[in-house]
C-alpha cells in the first residue's frame, strides 16, 4: 500500500478546532520547505551555502531578546517583514564571464585554405562561473560543422593469414581514398599500421620454429608481431600504396586477435602517428574477434595495460609485458585523444562489433566484403554518419556540482536530459546550440576554484570552464578578529554577529564550555524560579535563553525566558488578529481604526451612514462598523428598513405580483427592478409566516386588475428581505360567468346522451345479426344416425326355453 509522507505539523493541526485548521495547515505547508531555518547557520558563510533563497541580516540590532544568532539566516521576504533593511541583507549572487568567445567560422570550401587552428567550430572557448549553492548558472554553447575541415585517417589492419586477399585490395587504397576524400576536404592525410598477436608462445605456435614462418606449407609469411606503425600520417597517397604493397601476412594460433593493443598505441602515440588537432579517424579492419583485459594470463601476462606509448622503431615493444587493455580503458583513451573509430569487419563478426560500438561513443561499424573491395565506400559512409552527429561530454565534475544539457537542433528539434547532449543529421554548415546549466549543491572542502571541460566527442575543440565557489559573504573580509564586542576578544565580529573561537559559546562568546556547569546555566533560565527552562520554548545557552525556531518563519518565540510568541493571539475569520494587527507576546496590537482582542472591531463609522447621512438613521448606535438599532420597528445595515410601517404592502405589490404570477405593471422589467428580495411560494394562507417570529413581519392582501386577491408577507431577516406569497390567486365567480358555465355543462350532457343512444343502437344490431347466424347454422346441421359399435344397452332380455307362449 502506498505510504504518504505527511509533515508532522499537519497531524498536530488535526487536534485543533475546525476554525483554526485551514490557517494552520496553510502555514505548515508553506514552511515545510524553509531550508534556511532548518540549517541553524551560525555565520553568514554557512547561511548562504544553504540555498539561493537564504539571506543573512547584518543589522547589529536585528535580534530580539531570546533569539539565537542563527535567526539572522532566513528567506529574504521573511527578513524584510521582520524589519531588516535590504541594505543590511547579505545575499551574494552568482555570475559568469566569457574569457574567450571567438565566433564560429563561416567559411565555404572555395574561399582559400585555413590552418586547422584558425577554424572554430565551438563557441565560447573559455569562461569562468561564480557559483552560489543552489543557484544555477546557464550559458549557451554553439557548434557549427565547418566546411572543408581537415581530416586525418589511420588505417589499422589485421595481417593474420585469413586477411591475405584483403591486403591485396588495400595496397591501392591510398590514391583511391585520397581521390574520394578530396570531395569532402582539401586537407587529408592517411597513415597505415598493422597488428597480429602478442609474441608469446601460447598465442603464436606450439614450437619456437614457427616464429620465423607461422604459416603452413610453402606460404611465405612474416614473423608475428603485436603492432607495427608502418606509415605515419601523410598526404602522399602513392607513398601509402608503396609501403602497404611491401607488407606480408603473418599468422597466429587462436582466432581472436590482439587488435586492442594496437588501438591503444595508435591512440596514445600521437607523435609517432602524426595526429593533428583535426578530425581523427581510425579504421580498424579485421575478420576476427579480439582479446581484452584478462586474456593475457593465458601467456603468463598479469600486469594491466598502463595506457602509455611503448613504440620503438615503430614497433610495440611491451606486448609480452602488459596485458590487453580493457574496453573501458580504450574508451577513455579514444575520447581523450578525440579519435573516432570505424570498425571495418566481416559479416560473421558484425554482432560482436555492434555490441562493442554501443560501448564506444562516436564509433561506427561497416561490413567488409570478402576481399575488402568495398572499403572506400565503407569509410565514406561511416565518416558521414559520424560527422553528422555531435555529442557533448564533460570531464569529471567536482563533488556537489551537477550539470544539465538542453539541445536545440535542426528543424526545431529539442532534447533534454541525456538526449539534450546530442544533435543528429547535421550537415556541413549547419549550426546547433546547447543550453548548459551548472549548479553547485555545496562548497568544496577546500573552497578552491575547479576547472571542467566540455567538448563534442571526436572533435579537438572544447570549452574550458573555471568554477569559483561563493562560500563566504562579502562582509566576511571586513571581520574584526578578537573583537572586544565578542567578550574581550573571544571571537571574530563579522556580518553583525560574533563568530566564537573554539571552546566559547553565547551570543557574545561570553561563556567557556569548560567553566560553567549545567546547573549554573539553568538557574538563570527559569522564570520566577519555576521548573520550566526557557518556558519549554527554548534552550539555555550560557545562562541565556535562546528561543526555539518554528518551521513557519512568520512564527517566533521571544522574551528573556521565551515566554512570548507572535502566533497565539486571538483570531477572527481564521486570521490572526483579524488581519488588522500583529501579535506581540500573545496580545494583538491593532492597526489604526481597529480595536478588540482580535482587532475585529472597526472604529470606522462610514459603514453605518444612512441615506440621510445620519449614523444609523438616527435610530441606533454604530458598534464595530455595524448599526445596533434601538427602535425595534427599524432594521437593516443603517436602521432604515421598517417592515411594519404603513405603505410597505403597496410599495412591494407590483414586484410581488410580477415575480409570483408574471402579471402587473412591472412584468416587463421584473428581473431588473424586483430582484431585491427572496421569494418563497406557499400553497395556502395557513402556510404563511405568522407574527411572533424573531423579526418584524407584515401581512399584506392586494388585488390585481382582474379583481383577484393575492396574499403575501414581507419581512427583513437580518439583512435579507423575504417575501412569502400564496401561489394561487383568489378570484370571485362573476354573474356573467354562470350562464356560460351552465351552457357548457348542458352541452356536455347532451353530447353524452347522444353517444349513449348511438352505442345502444349498435349493440342491438350486432346482437340480432349474431342470433340469425346461429339459427342458420342450426338448420344446416347433419347428424350421423348410425349406431355406436361400442354401445351396449343397459337392458338384458332373458327367454325361458320352457315357455311356449302359452
């Protein structure tokens, strides 16, 4: 079952009377989130670190008797209401400043060649943020994919025996790829490297002799190696063809290859490879799987990969010493060096490398044909896919700092959260933007500036952000150490309050924690030598009561013994002091023109003025803005209504007639002129209200234009005017009506007799027809006269044989 987290103060409110519940629950909910009060901050620096809503009052006279130093920390509006001038409130705000804000490059391909360092795709480049706890700082980052941006491509190929036919096609890759890439950029460089496997026995062969020629039969293979940098990045495509043409395949024992060792060296050996600060592409070509961290134990290698460059004479020399890198290690190094990876693999291993792609940001997978004949198209397609997507990543954030992204991409597409980090389908020349919001939840332990970096994956440009944390108030630097105000120098006086030295307590640091016993402290905190310490509304600190703080910042305890508060005064209309005063020490101090224990009695007599400008029409007194009529016949807000005075019935006749019966002179203007009373209909005169009620009542009998009488009563019940009316008219029967009624009755009787005679005649005709039909059928009946074969007579005849008739 779902549990509700209900604030404790809401449960307490249920114990109070219904008249107070709404007010108290509203205050409770309002104060539930007041983090400033809950923090119990002892200094201005502690206060501003609680949240962006909190301020610190520096006014030395701000605190009332019994209030703790932490009471200076509160929400800004609450401090204002409590009398702290805005000039005395310390409330530093965060800020930002751009240190380097070079605009993105607007350049077309034919406008002349620029150096890579002169092309800008990310704006701004450097800025500084001043962060206050809980207050976010936002800025916009622009990215524009530049036209004719330089590209470095390094082709890393598996030279195990199974890649023999692929090597033949790659030998002419340089010039062909240079030609195709010239359609994308005029500044393109290409390099080549190869790998096989670690040169330890379990991976290569079962006998040392196989190290020289690991292939079987009469195949001429080169000795196995882990990684070789064959050609540094160059813009000479023919040189690529020549050097690749001189390469020979090799072999190893198991199917997975040592490609991860090679990728790591390509990523971290930037000087050997010749990487520039441009778009960096690594094409990884293989027809097998891969070894990763932990597999080195098969060859007795247990040291984890150190992620450093170990190339000598363009050969990886530590393959026998360090294990394969892990996938996470590769991801980190590829990202740190802005390298985008294209896995050119055979269809058999497509599922494996697609899973690997999901773990390596800014990577792509392409399917090689059996002999790598489609490698150029594969590279072009993969490059277009990678370059059309921008994904932002940030370096490690300091503790307590959070970052949020919101993207605004092409065609009005927006994204938030993780989707706010990236934009897709970006063409050359397209510009997208990101809103980045950085928030500090707390100050770092040392409070020193921190630096973070945000960059698009696979690109060499980045935004460097210096974070400065606002951990102290401006008034802190003006603090007076060992000030005499803080009891003979036992603390630092800053921001209007004493910050006590270690071992000292009290508002002015007047007590030592080691010199005073608890009994000595408590004695001076009991009012009239009673038993309650600080009236059970505070704590005794250094012999002085420091009153407890309420959840609601508007409610406070005060006084030498915390015996006073500003929230337990009388209420009116669910408002403290009727909303016309303020509560001091449980007594309402009323505003001008208000009086009473709950400030609910107005001294203003304008509400008692009658139409003749007399107070209460001269027939009453004005008490708390309301007339008390002294003449019992008069009623109403200004004692002007007399329900029993002559002429009342005539005054209201037309309105009663039009509203009750829809007739009379005012029937067309009834809604406009006659809505000043409540109309109640009754069935007969006995149901009308009778004299003797709590308010005066007038019985009325009026006649309409048709000489019909109607009966009603008129009364004023407090301020409501009520009319009870009999719902039927009392109309006498006139002499001219009697003949008409008699004629109508006679006509009805004649019509009835005629109908009765017609009915009788029809019934006689019907009966005669039925009788004639019966007689006819009787005459035509033919009865069967044969004997019944089963009939037996009831008479039996016996003949005496001796009888002879004699």
